[in-house]
C-alpha cells in the first residue's frame, strides 16, 4: 500500500538493510518526503539525527540491535513507524486481480503489490488503482481482442529478464491466473529460466461477474453444477453436444465474438430455444449492464453488447429475475408504507 499521508518536504529517516528497505524507501519518496538512509544498527550508534526530522521508518529487516537506536528516537519525541521488509528479490509472483475492481483483490494480492519492484499488468486487472497500491514500476502489457501490443512470449521474456536482474516481479492478471489466464505458461517460462515463481489465486470472473448481476451459478433444486467455457474460439459440434447434455449452468468468458455460433450450436445439440440466457458486460466496472433473453433470441437481443462480458446460460438466470422482482416489490411496499405513515 502507498502511504496516504502527504510528506512533501518532510525529513524522514528510513532505517533498515538496503534490500529489505527498498520498497519502504520508494513509498516515502512517493509521499514527497526528503528521505535519509540508515542501513545497519552499527551505523546507528554514531549517527546524528537529521535536523527537523519528522519521522523514523523502522524496516523489519531481521537485524538485531535496532532497539537501542529506536528507543533513543522515541525519547527525543520522534514518532517511529514500523515498516514491513521488502519481498525477496529475483522472483516472480503471478497475482489474480479479480474482475477489475480493487475491492475484490485478496489480502495476499495487496501484499504482493506492496512488495513489488516491477508490475506487468493486463487491461482486465484493476490497473487504474495501482498507483494507490504500489510504488513499483508499472508496465502495461495488456491485450485487446485482435490487438496484442506485447505478445505472450514477449511478456514471459520481460518477466524473466526483470527477475534475473534482481527485481521482485508481479504479473497482475484479471480474474484468476489459472482460469483462461495463461498462468501455466508463464509459470513454465519462469521454471525453465530458473526463476522462482509463486501464484496467488484471484476471484474469477466466471463466478463474480454473474454475482454482480444477481445471478448465482448454482442454486438448490435449480442447478447443482456449472461449466466454465472460453468464448475466444468457436466450439466444435461435439463440445456443443457435451454442453447441452450436461445440464446445470454454462458460463462463457469473453464470448461475444462467438455468441452466434454458440447459440446455434447449442440449439442443434438439442437445447431448447427458451433456455434463459444473460450477457453481463463490464462486471464491477462503470457501465455494467445485463442483457437477458433466451437462447433463441439472444443473438439479436445482444447485438449491441461487447467484451469484456460473461455469458450465463441456464435456469439460474430466472432465479436472478425472480429475486429482482421480489426486491422491487419489497421496495414498492416500503415506499407505500412510508407514504401512509407520512400522511
């Protein structure tokens, strides 16, 4: 996390070993502080505290011997802030960023971003809020349909090279790295290069985006299973048949471009035309919109829809509609009661 205090022009002493203190140093510099450095307890025995010192940031670097110096600071009336040590250098962490809002970042994801030296981020990750979450160098490697400004192989190369140069690298991805996120390929690239790699799971849009529209992917006595499908490429006839025969809920990620083939294929495979279907665009983002139709009419109903979108096929869509109707009726009753009481 970045510091939320404005320290412009204030003298701050960051005490901690250089490797452990590197992220804390950047955080205080980003807050506008004039930063002074102290790297070891041995140096602290002889140091004269800078004039008009505002704060001492004590990095938890594992070195013994800081207590005497910090006690000396406190006795002079200086506040001492405890700062976590920076993460180990020279490794990669794949972080699931969820569906695009920082509200759904996990605690582990926030910590990884705080400790990063470099962040390579996708367009579906919550990148707009990154300056509030990290002081790392930010590198946009996002892909758009039909336009990959940085190829997948180049992304892997950049990650590996940065880690080998001694950086703590975070690869921030939308959703979960292992759900159509090519996380397995990026882990394999790191392993092949001898780079340590760790994966932090994220909230997948396959569940969270339908939830944002009030659609549960499972519901008692309605659906006891759900299948997640990539919509980037048309499915085969055999895949349509398997999906139509499974029952339950079908969730399709980024499926606007193949919606026509999907709807037609499921109809040919025997799925009934009145099967309810929803298209949820821009889940958790400004302009979120839900279009509800049925399998037979969804192609025309969703003609104006665009990715990023999640498609939901199944009776659970009716559950959401029923809940919304009940919620609307309850709100109407509340308004009526309020008006009667007021009169």
